[in-house]
C-alpha cells in the first residue's frame, strides 16, 4: 500500500490485482515450458563453475556442457554446439577448454546476473535451470511492477491497468526475453523499479542504489547511469539554479569507478573485441587473432545497420512525438529525451538492429513517460517530480 502511496485498497483494485496475478503467473508458466537452451547458456554456466574450479578450465568446460546435455533436447544441444546454424567458433568452444575460457570474461562482468544465477543454484536448482529461471522469475516480477506502475499513473482505472499490463507482457520481444538465458529480462525488472522511483520521488541515494544494481547486471548501462545523473543536474540547474551538486558528482565517480573496476578485474577484452566478435567474425580463439577494423568500416557498418533500425526508431519517434504533443512540462520532456537518447547511444556502441532485446527496455520506459504525460493532462493526477 505504501508502494502506491495509498492508505488502503478498494475491492475493485483487489480483484484487478488478483486477475493480473493469475494471468502473469500463466504467462510465466508458458515461458518456463517454452524455455530456450541457446548458445549464451554455456557462458553463464561456465561462470558458475568457474567459481568452483577457478584453476581448472578443463573441469569448467566439461561440467558446463555435461549439465546442459542432461536437460536440453537433442536439437537444442546441437544448436548450443554450433551445428544447427553452423558456426566454427561455437563448435570450437565446445571442443576446446581454453577457447571456452577466453570467452568467459564476456559473461563474468555481468556480476548481478551471475549472482542471481548462483543464488538459485545454491537453492538446489540445476545449472541450466538456475540460468533460465532468472528470466522467468524476472518476467513474473516485471508483470507485477507494471501493474503497480500503471496503478500509479491511472488510479481507479482498474480495467485499463490490467489491459496495459498484460498487453505489454505478451509483446513478442518480452515473451522471447522471458524464455532465453540472457540478463536482459533481469535488467528490465530493475529499469521498471527505476521508473517507480522516478515517479514516486525516491531520494537521491535510493535511486543511486537502483541504478547501481542495473550496472551490476549489465555494466554497459554505465551510459544510462551517467546520462541520468546529467539529466538530473541540468533539470535542477534550470529549475532551482542549483550550480553545484556534490552528491551527483560523487555518484558519477562511483558509477564510473565501479565500471572500470569490473572491466579490469575480469580482464574484459574491450568494446572493440565485442564489436568484432559480434558483427564481423566470431573468433574461435581470442588470443590468436587481434580484433582489427578501421573507423571508416565502423561508420559504414553503423550506417547500414541504422537503415535497418526501423521498428525501434518508428516506435521511439512516435512515442516521443506524442509525449511532446501531450505535455509541455519541462520534467517530462527532459527525462523523455534522456530515455530517447539512450536508445541511440546504445545503438552507436552496439548496433544490433535486428535484436530488439537490447532496446525494448528503453522503448518501454519511454511509453511509461507517455502514460505519465497523458495521466497528468487528462486525469488531473499530479505526480510529484524529481527534485
């Protein structure tokens, strides 16, 4: 109740919450039954066994693929082994322990996600289930958070709240995230929590903790974190003429320090290596071949990918346009631009135009800002703004 800022819940709200709870549970059950064992799974399971056998790459490699083979279907195991969609690199990872070990830093840096996997593993779940259940549980909790968010934005509109919540959860990108062993569903859960804090005017250090968790789950959210702090600083400067903000500067230093520590501690190869292995050529052995490409090649590649970045761009521009149409409020516009900008900052560093999972979280946050603007304009429901 405190979460919503209300003293009590009415009967209709209770019924709508119960209906949502049942539907979200059914959708989560579908996700579990349709779970996917794909080529990302060995990396995260490898991180799990790396903790148990830090000096034995052979054991890590052996136990990783053995645990997957016990649960995955024959087709799924072939897919993980790089045989369904032929990939010499993925096949080599399965055959060579050293090559597999060199891939692990790509996965180890996602500390928060790996901690969640470890937690489930310690509870008694198998390694593959520990990885997959993080996505399924995050999907379920995200559904509950969405319900609360829409309840905040549209108080008393119980049917609308249920429809919006379930409508978003059945979107294909979210359904896909809920079934695959990747940290994106987990990070989305904390992005939604971030929006709750934004709407409810949580204190500066409470917001810091949420953003910190997001960085720990995916360190590449460092850009999101720093641009958030910059947006808060500019908003305070424009509205309060606040030229100094020690807390924001300190938080920025802590975020950046944490990011650099994670990258260095786990010997992360770097952005250039990620780009090369993802978009140019997946190297079987990272140490045997440098990730060389020119800046002009990168720009050309970025341009080609941007042309194909239609669906996300269309959704982002449409939602942003509607936000500016419905609201002239400086807070709404500034934080909408912050979210909108992060879509394209993400794209610049990782132009996976065909992979909506990397951008759907930002689009959803932008949609929530649109709901905020509509709520304020038509419901007369004034939300307190960040100070």
